[in-house]
């Protein structure tokens, strides 16, 4: 595997680790100025500023975050990462006050790296499961 591919994987890992530390400043520095985020359920792609606003809301609502790396594959300028997000719902999130509930959310993301920065992100997250764990949606067991 090429050195550049390994560097790209490290860039993505650092980005997750920075987010887990609530370090919005360093998180922001890791993003390309014209970053585009593709996230299911959004009306369209989000720009860098919208991502930073979304992260700020997550930082205050979901604490004790830890992304556990399950698998990471890279080729060329793209890195695919499968992680499991562990967090505690301690503050307002999705309009719901903190519940103290722990959540476990599987996620897969594809990051495109350009000039050492994250330029594009495509995310697939089990948000239905997260909403069920928070009590915002009924689970299959409750139906």
C-alpha cells in the first residue's frame, strides 16, 4: 500500500479523534474550504459551514463520544471507514433534552482527501437505530 494511501487513512482517523475530543477548531482545520458533505435525509449536500454547525450541535448533545474503528480501506484519494459511534445523550439533540441514554450507532463514511484536507464526505449512519435508542422512534420490539 502506498505511503499516500496510509497518510490519507491517518488524516481520516485524526478527524474522528478530533471530533471525539470536542475540538471544533482543529476539526475545522482538517477540512478543505470547499468541503461537501453528503448525508442521508438532508435536502442536499452540505458545505463546510453547515457541517461545522452540525458538529457543534452534536458536541453539545452527545458527549463521551468515541468512534471505534472497525475497518478502514483506502484506494487513491478515497478512504472508506466503518466505525461504531458510542456516546451519551446528555444535552439537547434533535430537539430532545438530554436523557442520559447511551447510544451505539454503526456508521460508514467515504472521505475524499485533497492536498492533505478532507474535501468530500459521504456518510451512511444508522440514524433510525439512534432515534430508537433515544426513544424518539418506536423500536421493532415496541410495535
